[in-house]
């Protein structure tokens, strides 16, 4: 009995240590770059009352909302140039922060976002990397809440098979993405809605779907972060205008 208790104490201690280590690691985040700070005045970016979602509002009222789930350990403001430019084109854009900076722990954050503005009647959801995968998971659970889905250097898989959904879908991927590789994008196409439109960013990489600097295991891009962002923005707007 004493051996059992001692073993359980050791196991409990190891689990607690692992949890502490994971928490510390999750707080070592990818932050907005100086280049981004030159493009966007981050001090003027607003968030909701709870401070959990950054909101980018167009000058004219709009009934269309875009929810962007961030990549793993990427700070929400690293996507503020993308969000601000979409807002300038007339769309409400929301970037929710995620528990422990991982969208897998905040799949349903879209529900909270959708309650922020009841005048919005059309919702598009998507995300970068893990954020895009979890946006797909949300769509799988709540297909009636989503009018369109987009992936940025991201994909869904057999656990969130969306191939039977009829909603519009957009997959933007990059030539030199070292994480969501071309092979992974191609392999998982069968799980996307059949309506999915695909667009490759020539010269782009994984990290430049946001503006937070280099990322481990990524490949070198041959275009600038702003160039990649502008191509992404142009494609998203073109896609939305056709819906």
C-alpha cells in the first residue's frame, strides 16, 4: 500500500511538473514584428469589454463578419495588418485570443464573437495553421452558423471531414511553407468542402501568413511579409466578392 501511495505521489508530481512546463512554454509566443508596427498603429486597435477579442470595424456599417483564429502560440495582433486591410474593404473582422495561445483549447470562441454584434447576419470563419484547423472543427460542429470557411497555411483532416458541406471554402497555401507543406495540403484535399477554391502564394512561407518573424521548421520565403500579406488580402477579398 505504501509503495502504491508513493508511486501515485510520484506520478502526480510528474503530471504537475509537465503541466507547469507546458504552461510556461505556451506563454513563449510569436509577437508582432517591428514591420507590422510600422504598418498598423497597434495602440488604436480595439478589443471587446472582456479584452478577449480584437475588433476591426469598417467605416460604413456592415452585416458581414470575419472571424480569424490565430496560429499556435502566435499573438493575435500579429494578424492586425491583415485584419485592418479587410476592415478597410468593408468587413467586420474579429481575432479572438485563445486559451494558452492554442486554438485547440478555444474551438468554440466563435460563439462568443458572434454575440458581440447581433447586426451581423453573415459569418465567415477561418484561421492560420492550427487556427484554421480549429475553425474547420468549429464549422463541423456548427455548420448552420458558418456561411464560408477559409484556410491560411492550414487544412482539415479525417477527424473533421467537411467534404459533405456545401458552404463556400477557400484554401490559401504557400510555396515554401515548411509546416503546412504542399504535400499535406494535397493529401488532405479530400476532407475539404467540394466547393473549395485553392490558391498558392508563390514565394511565400508559413510564418508570413502573419507578421511575427521566423518560425521553427519553416522554409525561407522569397517574397517579403507585406507582399505575402497583400496577396492573401487580395485573394480573400476577391473570393468574398464572388459569394
